[in-house]
C-alpha cells in the first residue's frame, strides 16, 4: 500500500511543484514591479554622478513610473467596478424578466376569468336571464339536469346498438392496416417502426407523449388513429392559462346553477356507454405546466384498480344528475387513452420526471416519405378486444429471461457509475411494452433499446455532465459487450449525442 502512495506522490510531484512555482514567480514578479525601495536605491546610486540633464531624466522617469502605477491600479479598479455593474445589471434584468413573466401570467389568468364571467352574465347565450331588478334568474326548471350535455348523452344512448366489432385482427395486421389507411385515405405517411411503437405504447401507459420538431405529424398521428378505429379523437388545445383540472373537465357555475361541461368530459361520459377506443388529444400539452391541469389524472390512472379511477365533479348530488354521475363523481372510462403532443422551444415548459415516468414518450423527428399504399378501410375495433390482444402478447411473447438478466446487470452498472436506478414502474412498463411491440411485428431487442433510451437514459440530462463524461465511453462498451455489438442503437446514439454537449 505504501508503494502505491509513494508512486502517486512521485508521479504528481512535477504537476504540483509546477503550480507552486508558478504562483511563486507571479508573486515575486509583482513584488519586484511594485517594490518602490528598489527604484529609490537606483536613484541614490546614480544621483551624485548625474548632471542637470540627468536630474530632469530622473524626474521624468519617476513621473512615468507613477503614471504606469496609476494606470495599472485604474485598470484594476475599472475591472472590479465593471464586474459588479455587470452582476447588478444581469440580476436586475433577470428580475425584470421574471416580473414581466409573472405579469403576463396574471394577465392571462385575468382574461380567462373575465371570459368565464362574461359567459355567465351574457343574456344572449341562452344560459342567463335577468329579473326586473337586474338580478340573475336561475333558469333550471324542476327536474332539469345541471349537466346539459351529459344528460343529452343519456338520452342518445337509450336505444344505442353498437355495430359489429372486428374480433379477429392481430396486432401485426393492425399496424400494417393503420399504416396503409393513413397513407391511402388521409395522405399521411409514417414509418412502420413508428406505428409499432405507437400501438405497443397502449399496452403500458394511459398517457402517450408524441414529441419532436414541428411539422412531423404528431397531431395527425393521433387524429388518424381515431379515424382508423371509427371514433374521432377529441382534441383539447392546451392554453397557457390552464391552471387546474377544471380546464379539462369544466366547472360548476354558481350563478346559473349549471355545470359547464367540456368536450373532453362529454366524451369521457360517452365512453362509459360504449366499447369503442377513445382518444383524447392534448395538443401542445406543455404550453402550460402539465402538473397544473393533469396531475390529478396522472395520480388516478396509476391506481391498480380501475374501480378507483374516479374524479369529483361537484360536491353534492341532485336527483336530476345524469345516470352515470354518482354523488357528484364520475368514473374515468377504461377505454380512453390520452395522447399529448409537445414541442421543445422557448415558449413551452419542460416535462418533468413525474410526467415522463408515467407516460410513454415517442420521438417523431422526421417526416415520413410517401409510398404507394393499397386502399384500406377503417375498422370497428372494440376496446375490450384491443386490450385483450395487448394483454395476450405478454403470454405469447414474454421478455426473455436472458434479456431480463442483462437488463438487471445494466441496472447495477448504472447505479454504480451514475447513481441512477430504474424503479419498479419502468420494469413493469418494460414487461408490458416489449411483448406488445414484438406482437406488432418488431424485434425484442429493438423495443428494449428504445424504452431504455427514452425512459432511463433520458435522466442523464439532469446529471452533472462534466461528472459523467469519463463514464460514457465505458458505458457504451458495456452495452456492446452485454447486449451485442451495435444492438443498442438508440442508447448508443443518445450517449454519443450527450458526449457532444459536454
């Protein structure tokens, strides 16, 4: 052990000696420059031998030296003052930016509140009526429901008979038909691998996030899938003013005694009656903080039993309430999935770990190339059958024990080198997503690679990049040795991009 210590000290000695000598030389140089006694000694040494012209030279030399000293200290002073001015100006500008941002948020909020009050007080919208004294009159008649749209759904469902559902298609056939339907019927072209990722995501998560540059077809993908399963997606364009779940579901108007239902809530209620697949599209979902308006849903959808998926709409029950609203509460339908699109730019908020961990992110970074597709019709697919074949994939194509062992080794490696752990939630999602992807016609290792890259390695962005820089190459070697040379393409590509940012 002592030999190791001696080697280390001997090896590092030139480096530290050089550093010490450098500071010594700088200190000696500064002392030599500003040692006034040296200049006085020189003047004393030559003063007796200098004539009248020499005295003038001494005076000029002394004045020049004083001028240089003054200039040097003046520059030091200006640098110090400039630095503090810069810090003050920067902090002042930051404070102004934050204040402007807060004011903008308040303006947006006030505009939103103003629109709500205008809606409540506008007699032309048919919701509000005034008496002779100018007071608002409650227009609800005896037995009339405060949930107008939901009650209309009740009426329309009294004689509802569903069309026959397709109960024979496989996940692989579903992907191929959706790909051709989007191309032939809607002029939307996607890569088959993207379609497989998209369909397989329904197996593991209720929230799917489509992210990437603008114009790559994120919104169109969700919209096209709604058309393909013969049930149009309900589109909810997220606004910067969204602050709570009432923006998503609606709110009770104390003036009119009506509940202002949103289209999302109406579709959620309708989904309780039907077995179709329902899609809610949260367009540009990160233009407001997702936790503000969707946190309640994220927590509810995490509950293991669908019987517990319940939201509170109103604090009490009326006899005239819709049939499926019990004690002011509504069960969230199990046949509805939520798809959010995000753009990462200066006008949007960052998606937090809480959201990413509970969602399946899919990157769409390039436009699809047009191709010839056979004319393909939409299918009438039931949610029950869709969920069944997604679940059946776990039995038919379970993740191989060999790859599970490799993933466990990688988990240990990441914990040791990067101080990160997978967590049970991601392991559960992996065991649901990967089999579904294989059933869609893909390869197991491709699905594992994609999920690890976008659910686990994504967390590296939050680490100190300078700290992990020396570990990245070793991690790439580990992936190649453990999973096979070049097998983890998404992971390695991500790590290579990470290296370029350091």
